[in-house]
C-alpha cells in the first residue's frame, strides 16, 4: 500500500472510531447503569465490586438510608443541579454523578480520596476571578486571565488556551506553565490532532479529564445496553475511556495527565482550555473541575464581546464608507451605467470601501476594474467559479478553484458578492507571505501498520517547526464581508426597482402600440391575437393596419430585437416612422427602404424585422415585402404555402439593401397569415418543424380568420417564454 493511500485509510479509520461508545471507562471511578424506576443495575464496570464493595442489585443497595433519600430527591429534579451527590461507601467519601443516556440512568462513582483540591480559600476568591474575566477588554487579556486562574485552581503544570481557525487547525494563544517547561505559546497544531468526531464531543460535553494517560481501560459488563442491544453511549460520561491514539499522542508529548474544557461561541466550538501535567498522575477534585468548567462557560459568554472588540479596528471607517456609497447609489439614476459610474468614478469608490488592492464592478454585463486586479478576461471566470463553489470570501483562491491558479500576486484573496443575475461586486488582495510555527512537522506520515490495517499514529516530535505560507492573503473580516453584502443588496434593490419601473413603462408603451380594436375595412375580414411572454418581460412585437389614400390597406407585423423599455421605445419610433413612409411611399418595398434609412440615421445599432402585406379590398391583390421577417403563409384552394419571394435583410443590417416585392391574389376562401417567431420556434424540434406544423394547421383550419387564429393557437400551443403575435386576413 502506498503511503498516501495508507494515510487516507488511517484517517478514515480514525473518523470511524467509536469514541463515544468505547465499551470501557478509566479506572479512577466506577460506573453503574440502571433501569428506572426500579434502579436495577444492568451494566457495571469491571472495577465496581472493588471500588464499591459489590456489583449488581439496585442502586439503593450501595447507599446508606440518608444517601438513598437524597438520591430519590435528586432523581425527581434536575440531575445537573444535584451533581455531585457526596455519599458514603464503606465509610469513604465518594462523588456520585448522574445523567441519563440510551434509556438508562448512568451513575458514576469517583472516590474523593486521591483527588487534589484547591481548597475553600480559592472558591471564596471565585467572585474576584469572575470580575477579572469580565473586565478583560481584549481577547489576549481574557485568555491570559483564563489560563492563569484555571492553572491556579487545578494545579496542572501547563494550561493553554487553544483557538481553532476556519480549517480547524489550532493555535496556542495563551499559556500559564511551570517555569522550567518549554513554552508552547504561538505554536499551531493541525486539524488532524483533534478529529471531527472528537470536536463534536467537545461541543456537547464541556469537560474531559484523563488523570493517568498510562491507565488500563476497565471494560463494561455486559458491553451492550440490554435495552437496545447496542454499545452503551458514554458521550456524556466523565469516566469514558478515550481513544488509544490520543493516549499515544499524550505519551509522545510526555504528558501524564490532561484535562480540557471547551470554549463555545454561540453554539460553535471556538477553542479549548487544554491542561497538561508531566510530573505524574493528577486528578483535580470534582468540585474543582466543575469550577474550571464554570470559568470556561463564563469565558465563552464573553467571547463575542471581546472578539468583536478586536474587530473594531476599521469597522467604524468601513461603516462610514458603506453609508456614503449607499447614499450615492440612492441619489443616482437607476441605470446600470449611472450606478457603475457612481461606484467607480466619484471621489469615493468601491475600492475605498475595504482594505484591498483591486476591485471589480459588473453591472448589466459591463465590467469595470479599479486598482490592481487580474486581467479582465479572468476576473469574471474567477468570481463566477468562487460563487458557484459557495466561497464568496476566501484568502486563498488558488487552493479553491482552478481559475485562481497563477493569480496569487493580485487575487490570492477574493471577496465577491452577487448583485443580480450574472452581475457582481468583487475585491482583491495579493498574497501575504507569513511564517507559521507548528508544534512538530504536520506533514510527516502519521500511520502505523497493525494486524487490522493502517491506523493513525501521532507524530513523535513536537519541536517547533516553521514554514513559509504562500498563496494566502490577509483574511476578510466579518464586518468587511457584511459591508460588501450590504452594498450589493442596495445595488440589487436599485436594479430591481429600475427593472420593475422599466417593465411598467414598457408595458404601458407597448399597449399603446397594439390596436385595441381592428379597424373596419369593407370587403376584408381581419383578426389579430397577441400573447405576451409569461415571464412578464416586454418584447418587441407589434402590429398595425394602415389605411392608405388609394383605398388599399397595409397590414404590418414587426419584431424589434431585445426586450424591456428600450425595445418598446424603439418599437414606438419604428411604428410611427413606418406609418409615415407607407402613406407617402410607392409600395411596401419603398416604405422599408425609408424605414431602414431612419434606423441608420436615428437608431444606429438597433435591428428589427418587418413584413408588410398591402391589400386591395376590391381586387384581392396583395403586395408583400419583408425585411428579415418570417414568410407570410398563403392558404388557398390548392393548400397552404409560404410566400418566399419579396424578402430582404432585417432592418439596420445594411445601409441600402433595396427591398423587393412579390404579388399574389386572395380569391374565394383564401387566407393570409402574418406571424412572429414566438408562434413557430421550438427549442428542441427547431424552426423548420414549427413552420411545417403551422402550415398543416392552417391548411386544415376554418376559413374565418377569427376561428382560424383560435384553431392555430390551440393546435400549435406555442411556449409561453416569448411573445406570440398572429394576424389573419381574408376577403369577404
């Protein structure tokens, strides 16, 4: 087996080790698990008979009458408040600690003899200790007081306060020790030293003690809970036997006895108070351990305040700049260009919001860069990859996504927040080279071969080992992330408000472009259907009927590229311009030539398709001209066919395309259909299939235009993702 594979297997076995159900306890006490309410012993540690003088029976058999009465009273109330019950066993004082697990009452018996006690004098000083903790203005002060007072209370040779980082590596941030011991302050320890399942136990069980790391484990009899058939859950037990790997770890460090108290900030494991003893076995009394736990719980409550105090550097300034930029967004017209200008070209820009060397603003798909950033073509890819990975804030982008490789000099740290759609704000920081000192080389192989396969083996050297960390930047602080998110939120709100306002205006404008009622044209039957997109995004479809001085009527259907207010505004201009051209031009083709000149002169960059069918009601003659639009469908006695002649390029594509016309005649029950692409486009089958389906539907449909359009829409059932416009024409 290769070394990397062995390491992986060992870590997997460590992660699966049943540390909460070891089936054994440490030998400094005894355990009895009993059923309720009869208190019959169903599980006992193998040392129960030796320490308690008996094994089996009921829990009351182990107690004097007075102690039994106190036990009954404790069971009727809160066990945590009753612990410990100081009882007499064969004339010796024993601390009895109770909790419930797996449907059983777990009783743990710890002899008072042999435990070291701080004495009543220390406990009388507890108020002053608490005052020192609460008076701490910084994290350094809090942890220094905590380490010193816990060591004074418990008598350990070394007490450290150990803080976890985001990757669960630990760092010793405070220490109180015996003078002859080597200092551990500032050393770091890898996350693998305390595996995930051990951290989970630290979160639920605040206290853990190992009086003698060289102990022989005491098995439970029977090993399984008779109620469940599974190993007894000892996660809440103070006597629980610990992992052999951890005992080996302590032995390699020369630690004979250890104790830990969890530090938990708002429900999350923040760190540990870690106590080591080297001179020999060491067991603080249960009351002293409870007092140490109380100090840890008190410090945990103070963590948000003192950690927050350390974050105040720059917080007020960032808040002030956030307010100024937010006000600038509020004063700015809600167009993407204006908002981007307000954020990038004023005295205060997004780059000034946070300590960063570069920033990026992407609004409405347009990217603006400030300061030192990656190349523009890589910024969008990098930010999108990080957001997709759920890593909006990172101090090591290259380690998270491939798109960050090679960018450490400009974007080792990235803070990115989405605005709307594909738009975003982003800030960049370069790598900051730093020296990190570990307690031993964390990269050494930590596996040992056993008969059962590889298992985790703690490193044997804990001598200070330093490395230079590259491709990491100064980390983003919580208030910086919050400020970025707040600014993005205001931008998103402004963008949304603008979009809603644009849609309302565009909707109102487009409604003016759609005829509420088709004009009555003698000798002509007309029908129109318009279905807006279900997405409520205003499109560019429009239709019109223009009576001409000659008695003819021009039937128009057009589609402007784009959506929203801009498209609707262009549509309005084209509709009116085309009307003017139709009234004075010599036919549809000449009108399209004139409309194309209007686009070139007044609306450069815009594009539209238009089809015109000019009908003579008396003769049935029709002149058709098309600018890039789908062909007109002519249904007659010989079937339905598309009119492919008289078609030229879309408007706005060429300067002088010179449109052409084609002629046909409506006779008898002939029908003419003009339609937009929303009727026939199919994302899977394609346009050709849609056109063929329309031809068949019209060929088999009724002659009356009104009925025909209803039949066609029902037959084709076009998707609701685009506007659909259909015009039907027939002679009466």
